[in-house]
C-alpha cells in the first residue's frame, strides 16, 4: 500500500477514527441517503397488498415475446379450455389469439383479462 492509499487513523477516548477527504465523506453520505431512500421505497412496494409479484420466468417469457395470454394462463394454472369458458370465448378463438392468428376483439380481451385477473394492458403486445 502506498503512502497515498494508507488510512490515517487516530484514537480519541478509546475509539479509533479514520480520516477521509471531505469529497469522499460527502460521497459516502450521499450514497447512504440513497440507500435509505431505496430501502424505504422497496418496503412500501413490498407492503402494498395490491401489488402482485410474479416469478422471473414469467417476466422472461413475456419479455421474449411469448403470447401474454398464454404466459398468464399457464402462470394461473389454467387450461385453455378453462380460460375460454371463464372468458366466454370459443376455445378455437382463444387459440387463434394465443397463436397470433387473430388480434382478438376488445370485448374478448377484456373478458380474458378479467378471467386471468390481470390488467388489459398486460395482454396487449
């Protein structure tokens, strides 16, 4: 360790102290404040009963461009026929939407979103 990198320390009343430059001290205080703010925000988010947390594989599948309806349906543990009945759409129509053959009407997509318990914008690519 070079002399420039050596820590300067001193002891006062039995406590050891380290001397740092003012710029380093200010940077450390700023980083600490950011950490506290981040922790507070995270705590608020985690305690929100309306916030749903989904596994990373669901997020990855959605990000990869897989059909959002299929991703949410399988995440919810539903078979296609169950979702079709719950959303009052024909199973073949649901299959066409999931496979990108048809865009799906707004009404059908709204019913599917309700059946999957997701916001409509989660299903629109």
